[in-house]
C-alpha cells in the first residue's frame, strides 16, 4: 500500500512538473494516470476490508473470502501501477508525432 501511494505521489509530481513546459502531457497521460489513481484507491479500500476481516477468517467464510480476494488484488492487480506509470513517463511526444492529415 505504501509503495502504491509513493508511486502515485511521485507520478503526480512528475506530471505536474512536465506539464509546466508542455501542457500536452496532461492529456497524453490522463488515462493511465487515472488508472494508477484508481488502482491505488482500490488498494486502500481492500486494505480496510482486510483489516476488518483479519482474525475472523476462521469463523466465517465471508471473511476468509475477503482476505483471499485482498491478497489476490495486492499480488496480481495492484502491481499494474508500475507499467502504467512507465507509460505516463514515456511522455506525450509519441502521441503527437502524427499530424491530423495522417489519420
């Protein structure tokens, strides 16, 4: 969770800094940036659910399934923020290489 928040913080700072000299960076990064934000927000929610379920999983399958799903999320889905962050940091140049006539 801490890694996800740090990644989002650093990505936000990087994007804001780049946008000072090139406003196209915001639009070019918007989809991937919002996905990083969403994955991080969901991680927070899963952390809250896992905290509530921890210690109760032997009493109720509901809590066991919450913990299992949280583990899956943190192991398999949350790491996607790193490739999405790399896409954002690739910059806007490749997106704007073609002019309107080339479409």
